[in-house]
């Protein structure tokens, strides 16, 4: 046996071997709420399993299918909840045990050569969780929520998305009953791609509308949370 | 609502936030392991919100935003989400501060046993 007679890929990843106050606080709140009958342990388990299994993959598949199949695109825009079922999301029963807090009517906003859509929840942080997963941190911040509705072009530029003036921007405000996602246009140089290839470039950011899909770009923008700055007040 | 809560201030001061702990132990996960359980708790609370004093979805998020911008401005996300939720539940009288303090000690002892 040599010194290297083991598989490095199977090496256990490091973990935080220390109990943190935040971990303890999360357990304490949960236990006390359960003991007081605010919610049951079963409620919590089911909701946590829901939070663990959701993500943006179904939404990316929906858009890829729509790019590849004009009939499916028509269905997605006319009957988004029916189209969602084809990618495994039932808006009426997203958890499989009754609906969490965010039901809703769902609508898909299609970009055109002269119109760009972007979603926000100016009031709190409503988000199409069943099909897009949990919202990113920046989406929850008052900074994004309050500024996007006033200065969309500038805020999109902060994500690296510079849109020419001839493209109108439609900011769609979500609320507790209505959820939205964006269907961007299929980018150049992706003709002939398979659904799975297309899904790779349809990132969460593209489905929110703060980025455009592009061949070779498969990751979201990393955006630091920052305090609100009035664009008109700068300089 | 923004009155300081001693038990939570102690947690803020000890500053065992995930970016620091992850760097210390060489862990790459972008969020702490308790995050999805916190998400489950928020969803479960939103379902329970018809009961007296339990914040509904909008109240919970409004209070989180207000507290995260003031009392817990130094905490990153999702620590600020968790501590703001604890603050809301104590300030609304759903959880008693002394009871929370006692429970924090008991859980730490249990986990370290």
C-alpha cells in the first residue's frame, strides 16, 4: 500500500466543528414555538423539506422548452400554471401537502426586442418560490426593492446589465397574491442547443430580469448588499 | 420594537457569524446549515399568523427590515434574519426573554454534552 492509496474525491469536506450561538438560537426559537403550540413539529418539518428542495431549475426548463417549442411558449404565456406542471411544479399544491404562505396567481413576462421585464416586490419580498426557489439576499433588501421601481436602468446597470435607451424596462411589482417570472429571449449563438444545454445559461438572475442569458455564462452575478444611494444625489 | 434585548445583544457581541466561522474552519458553504430550518420556521409561522400577536408575513418582514437596518445592522444575512425574528417574537410577548435565555443555555449544554 502506498501513501496515496486512497481516493481524494472521497475525502470528507471540512465542517464547522463548533456550536455557534446562531445555531443554538434557531433551535431555541423552534422548540419554544412548538411547545407553545404556535406551529407543530410536523408543520416545521414539511416546510423545511419544501425549502430544501426548491430551486430555479424548473423555471429554467420552462423557458428552455418555450424557446424550443412555439406551442409550449404560447401555453406558458396563456396558461402559466398548466405549463408549470409540465416542469413538475403544481402552484395549487407546491409542497404536496397544502400551499405555503405564498399562493398566488402566476404570470410569465416575455421579453421582446424592445421590452425588458424585471421583477421586484416593493412591499416585502414576495417571490415565485415554488418555481424559482428561495430569493437571493439582495432581492430581499429595501435597497433593491425601493430603488428598482424608481431607477430601473441604473439599478440594472449595477448588476452589469446595460440596456440601450430604445429598450423599455417594465418593472413588475409582485404581491402576496401575484407572482411573476421573466422569460428572456433566446440569445444568439445558441441555435441547435438541446434543452439541457439551454438550461445551463438560464440562470436565476435571468429569470428575475437582472441579467440576460448568454452562451458561456452559467452563474449568477455576485452582488454585495449595499446601502441605498439616490442616483440623483451622487456627485 | 427597537428596544435592545440583552440575550440577543450577547449573541451579536460574540459574533459567531457564518462568514467568520466558515473561514476559521475552511468550509465553503455560502450559508449556515441552520438556514433551511429557519426558512421552514418562517413558513410555519406565516401559516400560524391568524393567532393573536403572531406576526403575519408582511409584519414579520417589515420588522426584520427595520431591525436589520438598526439594532442588528452589524450582522450579515441570514444571521440578521434569525436574530430579528427572535427579537420580534420576544417584543410581541410570544416568547419571554428569561425563558429564551434559559433555553439557550439548556440547548448549548445538550449539544456539548
